[in-house]
C-alpha cells in the first residue's frame, strides 16, 4: 500500500473543463475549418473538451459515452497539423501519427473514415486553387496482404492505422522502424478494453519502445467509453512520471432498457419449450425493428443463433439467390474467426441497411461505424456493466439518439444478473 501511495503521488493528473469554440476556431487551418462546417453545424461537447489540448501536445484521456464523437476529436488537431504542412510542402516521408485499436474491424473502419475527410479537404483545396501535398493513410493489421505491406514500406503513411500486435511487429522491422523516429502522436482507441488484460501489458511495452526510438516526446491520446476509475486508465496510457489531462465528458444518453424472459416460470418449463419461446421472442423483436444487433457471449453461440433462426423461420431468414447467382441473406454472423472478406462484406451491408439482423459475440461491441441500429438484444448476461453499456450504445449510436436494448434471459441466475446490470446501466 505504501509503494502504491508513492506511485500515485508521482502521477500528475488534471481533470479539464470545456474550452471555448473561439479557442478551437483560432487553431484550425481555413481548409480544415471549411471542411468541418460543411459536414457539421458546430463542435460537439467532446470536441470542446479535447481538440485544443491535443493541438497543444498535451497527453489526454478522453472519456465519453458511445457515439460521443471521440475519434474525430482525436484526429481534428492531427489532420489540421498535417494539412498545414501539406500546404507549405513540408510533409516528410515518415509516420507522424499512429492510431491503435484493439480490433481489426475498427482499424479498417477508421482507415475508411480518415480517407474520406482527406479527399474532401483536397477537393476544397482544388476549388480554392491551393496546392496540397498528398497526406497518406496506411492500414496494417493481421488482414493486410504481403503486397499491401510492401507498398506501405515504399510509400510510408503519415497516419498509420494498426492494432497492438501489428505495431509490435512493425517496430522490429528494420525497413519500417527508422520511420518511427519522429512520431508526434499516438492515439489509442477503446483504451479501457486494453487496460484490463495481457494485450494491454504488451502494448505498454510497445509504447515505451516506440518512445525510446523517437527523438521527440510522443503525445498520447486515449479514447475510452464511460469507465472508472479514470486515473487508473490514465496511468496505463502515459506510464509513470508523465502528466496527463483527463476529459470526463458527461453526456446524458437516453436509454430504453428492459429485461425480458421467454417464459413465465423457468423451473416448470421444458428445455424444448424454453428454446422455442426464446426464438419466437427474438423473431418478434427483429420483425418490429428495421435493424437489430444481437449479442451473444461466445462465437459458437453466435453461429447457433443464426442457424436456429434460419431453421425455425426459413421464409424470413433463409438465403436467397440474386440475379448474379450469389446467395444473400437478411441475417448474418460476425466474429473475429470469420474471414476478412466475410466481415467486411457484412459490415458494408449493415451500413447500407440491407440486413434485418446481425448476430455477434464481441466483434461489434466497440465503436465501428455500422450504420443505424434501432435495437440491441443481449442474449444472457454480459457479465459487466461497462460491457453492457458498450453493447447498448451500439443502438442509436449518434448524439441525442435513444439507445434501445433488451436483455433476454433463459435462467434465474441470468435474470438476477441482468436486472442488476440494467439498473446500474
């Protein structure tokens, strides 16, 4: 306890308040300003908390509810800086910023969502007769092909999007490691999901090695869903002996939660009847909503739910053949054991609103852009309030939208857990 107290005294955390819109506007390049207000009416609360501190190169942990614009908050200052360099033709052939996410799917999503703003900023520059150097964004995960890796080694990205494991491999590469000598920012998304496990330990070592390789002090930006204690997450983000700002963005998110049971009496119901009533309840709820995201706790359960829905309601969920001979369905399974192609295709169809339901384990509970979900179903207890909040937040994943979720339980123990979790959520 004495040793922990000494460590706590070494840490320098400061809870920050909102900065004014004028301060943020003052720091934005005219091109970035024009682009931002062509897309958004004003700054979000999260951006008022974080953008200016990132611009000032302060380590910061940003905690905000799901759908609170954390990612754009992190990148606005970084894009602003790179656009300024590109206008002056001062962009060098090196990595300026590394974005790290715990999921390959999330990395792919951020990659797409960075390319789009950069293309739009380039269009605005052309319209205004301004010449811009090309700002490159690179994606490196376990799904990246050898050809793509070779291309990236020749044309070093200014913003590198990756996962903890891929970054650890890259810093050992003689060809790539020299490009990490002047990194200015590291953005760690969903940092709470890494701080609790051995992947986080591995990442801590990688970050310190990265700092050791860099000739300048790297600014660390952590993005987290609502979690506590924030000091512990900030400590994980920056390590000992460094300062860290903490932006705790409190946004009242409207929740519509219920705990449902397929039968009235678990003890006096056969397994066969319980199973039948369970799937009839799921089907009824899917029918009543445009797009439903169903969470299970295992990959095998994910596959089982999709199989059973197709088997019990073949006219609704069975695969149909399109004109090109391709088999498609209005329901799909999503988990990390599936192929890259299958996951990407499913995510794209989900964004386009072509699917009635998607069943997943944990692969879609983090902040991937999957379009508008109007209902989340949690099959069984998620085992933690923080995990429940992540899953619930996938419904109405936008500012000011209501998150609608239903816990469906099939046992007394599950019922008690889910009632307590729902109340705490």
